């Protein structure tokens, strides 16, 4: 059973539909999302455990993909899964290393993710869990300019010089990682699983983009301290996008908090191939 959300949800649903798994979708009662014909779709009030339990009955696995600012509401989904007899719960992680205390202090969505896994750990006698940490969503982030690289204006805003290495994965890689976690469930059971498509920096990406364009981009500079201060200010004013500044300051700046390598990568264990940065960007731009 998947809870499909956003672009990642589409990729995850597609890869599972092409696998041997039988797939159902659980979505909010008020959701207007549509799904391919033939897939059982359960609509439920996410505050009603009985409705959630009824939808989850008969399923072995629940993959939770609630949006980033809804990750604090996963406990009721875990309780419903346990009551329904689900064997494995994959919480909505799908981002940077949430167990990095310095990053969690900056990123408002990380502490709720940590709390969810702590809750799952307390229930390991009743249900197993696995949490995927793929780093930044590379293709999505590039499209939205989240790495300080504006494809339209050809402007790069480098944080602390743009040399910090961060971990990123494409949406198809993340989907393959989720599928592989089930295929290697004996190894990934009750584990954080770290994967990547790339370990790269702003400067690495800028170099590739300038090579492809054959032009020099406009380059601006900002310090991580300035970006983090700006993020706190935006959040205090009710602008949730301030969280992106906080993440940028932590992941792209000199602290390099978005680098998953120190936590140990699972690519080889799960058969997840890393990608060539220049080749991928060339292909992605040709499809844009």
C-alpha cells in the first residue's frame, strides 16, 4: 500500500506497478488526486484510526509518503498499521540525514521524522520499519532552483563558495531504492538506508552547466550564516519557504550537513547505480 504524494509518489507508483507487488493507494478523503484505472484506492480521514486500519487490512507493507510538513502526523498511521497486521512500515523520510543533530536543529521537518522512527523503534515487537535517506531530490531541486542555480536566468548563488559536497538522488533512483528495500528486507529491516545518485557541489553542477551552455553564468555569493538568518526571518513572518533557506545554509554551506557518506551508503548492497552528473544533466536538459 502506498500513500502517493507529489512527483515522487508518481515514480514510486509506476515502479511498483511494473513489479510483482499488488498495489493499493491510501489517500486523504478530501484529496482530488487521480490514479490509474484498476488500482484499489482507499480514501480515509487521517485523524480516524478506524478508517485507516480498515484501509490497511490485508496489506503487508505500508509506504508512507505524506508531505514534508505533515511528517509529524505519522504516529496514527503506525498505530493503524499495527492494528491492521501490517508487517513493514516505511515512514516518510526521503530527504537529508535526519539523525544529524546539527541539521535537525536547522530543518523544521527533521525532528518530527526522528520522532516517528523513535516511535517505530518502540514498536519493533509488533511491526518492522525501514527508512530511506536519499539526500536532496536532484531533478526536482534543479527544476525549482533549490541548489542556488537558476536555469532560466543562468545565475548561480554560491553558498560559502559553493564547494561543499552534498548527497542527491533523482526521483527514479529514489523509487528504485524503495523497491530494493523490500527486495532486501532481511538486510534493511529496522534500519536507516542511505543511497545516492550523486555526491556533488554547487561548483560541480555549475561547471557542467557552463560547459553545456558554452557561456559563463552570472555568479553571486552568500554566506551560510546570511542564508540561515534569512530563513529564520522568513519563518518568523509565516513564510514556510524559509525552511529552504535553512536547508540551503546547512547542506550547501561550509558545514556540509547534506553529505550522507559519513552514515554509510547502501548503493552496492541494494544494486542501486550511481549516475554520471554531466550525462544526466545533458539528458535532463534535452527533455526539458
